C-alpha cells in the first residue's frame, strides 16, 4: 500500500483541539494536539477505504497570504 501525505490544520475550540484535512474533508478532535491528529489520521484512513482519491493529492499545496485593514475586536 502506498503512503500518502496530507495536510492538517489544527485549531482550538473551547477545551478541544480540532484537526482538519482539507484535501479529503475529514476532521478529528481531541484533548491534545496528538490525540486530534491521531483521530484525524484514523478518520482519513477510514474515509479513503470507502472513497479512494481519484486525483493526485500531490497537486494540492499550502500557501499563506496577507490581508490589510483587519479590525481588532
């Protein structure tokens, strides 16, 4: 079986960390970053067993951008 690499974006919501994989659309959560990532990995593996990717995930990339005039709340 071929290993694939995906991107996880992690943020905190109240007392849980939420990890999201935008390439697949899966989400995991946990009380620690490690737990959230482990749950995301499991969710992604289960999803891909049922719905294999038809496109090459290596075509996706992550970048950053800047905005000006962000209001402070």
